[in-house]
């Protein structure tokens, strides 16, 4: 009898490694403690780098839903990141809006942008979609560059840091913990989505669109859902990015940004959450370690990406162990 | 300047721009026709072609001079070199992936493009490189319209290359084999066509045309940059889609249409040159949404 392959787990091989609840709780406790004490071990510069890595974890988790779960290549993911950042920047600076009111507005706008660009194009061939998203990313960046409201090429400065129940989130350490919380929420949402009805629909659509359609899955709707969820992740990342730095400029949202996020997803292993987290950390930490290489580091990443695709398309994170 | 002068000037600009787009679009369309692959690295081949032309010219300039003869010889040598580079890329990166899921091929193509782009970034340290051609500033004046000899030769060479390609594809045995492979690869193989050779020829020709455009752009605009392939890659893809991807006359037509749309589009009130790229990408999205088969393309079912 034919052996049916098991459904891939969002946890990669971790689920078989941590097979009892005790082991799982222990692993979670170790990770939480490590996250809590990391700033005191790595110092203030290390904290800033780690915060950036956690931002990338959040962005990569979002793109992973589009690329890893639904199998759509998005080359303009930075556009949603930009929508989030600029919405918070403009509404708090020009309209004096509170950050916590600007945040849902940013998410809403990103959802609208996701639907506007996704609804007509998700019916297209997958490679057309890749180019359209690339074009869309450039449209957003150039628009941000040319409009007066977005501050043109120099961008926006002086974005206020938010308050949360009397806690003024402003030091790098504060933001480190905020991004820790965001990354944890991002992971939980990703896992829940992967195990949901929608997550299974993404899996079917990724493997065989026509068979999925025949099973009664509306593929355009399902793909659009992936696109919109990705947009939500991207805009939340962008909103907190703007609040953290206090300044944003169009070049933070260039094609290179989209490529870096995509690299984080693919290098670690698309579709697998530990892989995506590993990828985000590689993309952010490797430049710190390779600082002496200067421009070479992007070339190293690019060659790494090519080698991964040719020899280990499932990414660096090990495939699930066979039982 | 009168409205008529603006019109003729923009017409000329559009034709020059369109010639570049058309040359690059041809490579997209040919590769797509034969292997159904969107070669993201194609814009980078244009960039590498520009640098290859620059390199050859800097070696040859002491013997042939930086004028027309030197540029023409460097153009041909750059086309040959980049043509082989295209074949190597196909063999190393794309051939092992042709049966893999489409997402993997697309990411591989993107990776190739990033390797070329960042390789050149490392070599040039991100600086603009002067091309070093000296072609003079002569030209012909027709009323208020000044057409430089450079523009005439550029458009003439582009037209000659496209005509040669069209004759190659429609009249020669290899061209027929290429058309057969684009219709049905497996059936063509059963008919005794060496499919791998046809794919290699296709990549060679497509890459060589991109290199021709890159070298001419270097000589015409005077400088080169590692990122110059990105935008034209996107624009040429737009041109290929407008004309109907997979169709060779379509790519030429699409290139010309996009060049004219851009040069006239920037004259529209409120568009302006800073919105030029937004204008082109919007055209791309609109064409893909409303007429994804383009002007001369045939409807196609996505591979199952």
C-alpha cells in the first residue's frame, strides 16, 4: 500500500524532538528566560541588533505565510512594511493621532492595499504575480519618495514613541521587550493558522491548485487570505519600526529590503517556523559578524541563496526526522 | 517650442528608449517561449553586457580608438561573451530546476540575478563607471528637431538585430526547432530535436541581445552602474507582456509602445519624470489584469 506522506508541521522537526509536554514546557521556559536576560548579556549595542532581528522575525513570519504556506512569490513585501510605517508616521505627526489608534489604521490600510493589489492579480500565473508584486513595491517606494506628505526623499522625523498603560516605551531596552512580545505573538498566530482550516487549504493550494479547486477550495480567496495575513504582519512590523526609530525614509522600503526578508524565509527553510526564525537571525546577525567584508556580504548572501536552492531547497533547518 | 516640436521630440525619445526595451524584451520572450521560465536575471545580463562592452573597449581603445569602430567591435565581443554567460547560467542554475516546483525556479532565477548584481557591486564598489566611448555630437536638424547620428545608429543597429533574429527564427532550421520546442518540448524531443541545444541557443541569443542593449546604453548614456539592470529588467518584462509574452514581434512592438508611452506619459499634466516609473508599472499591472495575453500573444494554460 502506498505510504502517504505526513502533513508537514509548522514546527519542522521540533515536534518529534520535544515529544512530551514536559520537554515542551522546559524548552519554552528556556527560550523565555533567554529572551528576558539577553539584553543584559549582549549589552546595549547587542540589544539594538537583537531588536532588529526580532523585527525581521516578525516580517519573515508574515512573508512565510505568503511564500511558505501559500506558495506565492512576493517580491514587494516591503510595501506593506512601508504602509504600516508611513501610516503611523503621518497620522501621529500631521494629525496628532495616538499610536494605538494609528496602529489599527495602519493594519486596515495594509489590508486594503493587499486586497487592491491581490484581488486582480492572484488569478494570474505565479511568475506574473512575482513581477506585479515587485512593481507594486517600487510604486509604493517611489510614491513615498515623491509626495510632500511622506516627507519626500528625506522621509519623516520626530515620530513619537508610544505609551502603554503609563509605561513610556522609548529606550532601546523597552523596544526590545516590545519586539519580543510581537515575535512571540507572531509565532503563536503562525502556528494556529498553519493548523487551521485555512492553513490546510493553503497547503492544498500550494501542492496542487487544480486538485484543491476540485475539492471545493476557492483558490483565489485562499491566496488572497494569505496575502492579507502577510500584509497584517508587515504593517504591524512597520508601525513599531517607525515608533522605535522615530524616523523613516523611503530607502528603508526598497527592493533590497524585500529581498532580505525573502532571504530570511528561504535560507532558514520556508514553511517551518523555527527555520524562518533562524533565517531572520542569520540575515541580521551575519552582517555583524561579516562586518569586515563590506559589500561582499550581500554577495555572500546571494551565493548562499543560490546554493540553498540548488542543493537544499528545504532550507538550512533540518527536515523532520524520519520515524 | 510649439506643441508639434514637443511631439516630435518625444516621439524620437520614445523610439530610442523603445529600442532598448525591445532588445531586452526579446530575451525575456524567447526564453519564456522555450522553457516557460521567467528569467529574472535577464536585466542583469543587460548590465553585465554593458560592463563587458566597457572592459573590451578599454582594452581595444589604444588600437581601434574610442570611436565607432572600437565601440562596434566591443559590442560584438560583449554579445558573444554574455551569450556564453547566459548559456552557463542556464546549465548551472536552471537546467537542474526545470522539473522542480515553479516557486523554486523563480527563487533560483532571483538568486542568480542577485549574485550578478552584488558581484558587480563588489567589483565596482557601487560607483558609476564611465564607459569611455567618444562618439561625437554630430547630427541632422529637421526643422526644430535635432536627431544625433548616435540616435540614428542606435535605432538602426537595434532594428537590424531584431530583423536578423526574426529571420533566424522564421527561416533557419534552428529557428524552426526553437518554435517546435516552444510548442511542445516533449514532442519536439520525440521528433529528434536536440532540445538542450535549442535551449542553449535560445539563452545565447537572448543574452547576446541584452548585452547589445547594455553596451549601446553604456556608449549612449556614457556611464554604467551595477543596479542599471534592475529597472530595465522590469520595464522590458512590461514590454514583453504588452506585446504578448512568447511572441517575438510582440516584444518588439511592446518595447516600442512602452518607450512611447513613457516619453509621452511624462508630458501629461501631473505625471512628470519623477512619476515615470510608477506610470510604467501601473501600465504593467493594468495590462496583466485586463489583457494578460498581451497584444500578439496566445492564451495559455498554466502548467498543472
